[in-house]
């Protein structure tokens, strides 16, 4: 019985034969399409006269197992990588040499407790003096929203839970300074950030009046940490009013690296959340402040672009850009020939720069070259 008769007698065999013929026809059509695409690519490269330049990217001898279309795609990939690395390197060096700085490093540290800042109260307008210098009549820790209050006492010696009047910096001799740094403010034990149900705030009540001005005009206040320093940010309120707000703790660390803490300089910001006139007949001024989140924002600054840390950072970024060439090896890995493997050679740049002092960076001479030199 012939194959055709057997096929007609068996319907299943007939369907299999039809599927095989259809697959062969599709494969032949695909091969024809690939050949047409290869001819177009080769014609395009020949018309431009670019073959000799493209061989510098990827030599055609290294792609005997690739279709011309695949070779063109591989060359395009390598060209894009070279362009990307060159542009990134130029941008990195240009920014480093002409702008003179790298990006600032910023980190956020969660704190179990933060000491209360020192408070500076100044008369307004600037340059004037208080007719009645501020003196705290009452200070306490108020838990929000429960309202429990823990009074603080004024002591000349620093003890936990106390505060004191301290001298201000010479530049702010007309101001009044209060030291609350021994008072530790901490969230409820076990509470997580974003899930607080209790906040400790400081409530400070004081009497003050500006010289020659009607009661109820402005005063300035700011927060600081180190003695004989000036607050870096100022806020303004009115005497005889109750002002409420949130304090944010920051720290600028000059020369901070992954290995050193640098020189930290604390600073504080204030965000006003409310203000209303004080209903007390004596016209006391009330200031309520505390930390809304117990995080310390640390900003690291680089003092000089020629510091060791700056130069190491530059080298790491440069190496990261150069390392992108490894992406090409992932897309088109080299095929190892056990009988004739590709030989590794030192980079010609290393050989030229360091070959005289480092013999290991100079390629070894073959026995034929040594014999020819001896002759």
C-alpha cells in the first residue's frame, strides 16, 4: 500500500500530514522573509559605506552564527550603550568640575525620644527692647488629646523635668532665652509612627510687653539647641494670644559619610497650627509646641568636591556607568570554543599608562617572537 493510499485510509494520519506540510510551508515563508530582510539590511549598510565603521563596534567575523538582521540589532545595542555611557560620564564630570558639588545625602532616623528645644523670645520690631522682659509664670507638659498636665519648675541647675532662664547670644541680647533641653518628649510607649494616640506638648505661659507700644502687638520666637547660637528660622505671634504649633527636628551634618558622623548642627522648624486670644484677664501669653512626629531629619553636606568622600563617590558613579557594558554580554554572550578559546588581553590604555612599571599589564610574548628577537 502506498503512502498516499495509507493516508487516505487513516483520517488521523491525514491530519498529521497536513499539519506537517503547513508547518513546513510556514517555515519556508519565514525563511524567505528573513532572507529578504537580510538583503535589505546588507544593502542599506553597503549603500552607506558603514561596514568598516560598524566592524569597530562588533566585527562581522564574531557573528558567523547570526543573521545579518540580528548582527545589525547587536551593533545598534552596543552603539546605544556606548552613547549612554559617554553622555553619562560627560554629564557626571561636567557637574562635578563646574558645579562643584554632588547631591546632598538625606536620611530620616526614628527616635524613641527627643529633648525639647531651647526657646528664644524677641521683641518686635527688630532692634527694640521689652518694656517687661518675658518671665515664665507657668510651664507644663500637656498630653494631647487627653489633657493631662505635668507641671515643670524653674531651677538654676539642670534636672530632668525642669527648665531655666539662660543668657542669649550676644547678637540677641534684647531677647529672652529659656532652656527646656532637660525635658524629654517621647511618644506613648509601643506606639508606631502614624498611629500615635497621645502627644506630649510643652505649654509655656509668660508675661511680656514691648517698650512704648500698646499691648497685643507682635513678638518673635524661635528654637535652637546649642548655647550662644541664634535660631535659624523665626515665627511671629501676638502678645496676649495663645499660639499652637508643631516643631520639626533637623540636623545638618557637615562632612558626614557612611563611615563618619561629621559635625552635626541641630536646627528646628515651626509650623503654626492655631492661634486665639487668651481669655485670662492678666493678658498672659501662651505658647504650646511639641513634636508631631518623632523623626530626626539628617542632611549631610559635602564641604569640598576634592574631599576623599567626594572623589570616591565620583569613582563609584563612573564605574557604575562603565559597568553598563555588561548588559551587552547578557544580551549577546560570547560562545566559548574549547579548542580555540578567545584570549584575554590587558586594556591598551592600561598597557600604555602602567606597562613600564607593572610588567603584569604587558602581554606575554610568544615563543616565535622571542626566537625572532634572538635571531
